[in-house]
């Protein structure tokens, strides 16, 4: 099943870098949106309920949308693998 994965990050965020590395290792394509470089991305992350980064927005083929706060490998595995 195809998913669209958007991860809201910051350059100085360790868990963000870990999650991007994990997604790459799992061969899961994703779009990286740095909230410090683009205020629109910052506002999108806030709308998703973010109080920290990373925030991962998963849009499934069936229309379901999932938001994962923090680098939660268990939740990401459940929804992406």
C-alpha cells in the first residue's frame, strides 16, 4: 500500500535525524519539512498538534491520516511496515 509520509523536523533535533535515518533504512520515501526554514511548515506542524519535533504525518491510500509525535519507532512500524 502506498503512503505519503511528511516529517516535520528541525536541523538541531536529534530524534528528527534518527527518524529520517530509520525511514531511509526501511526504504520508506518521505518529505522532510524543516519548520525553522519555512513558517508555513511550522504552522502546519502546530495544526497537527505538535509541541515538539519530529511530527510525522502519514496519509494512507485509503484516505486515513495518522499523526505520530516524536520518533516512535513502534507506531511508525505499525503504520508503515
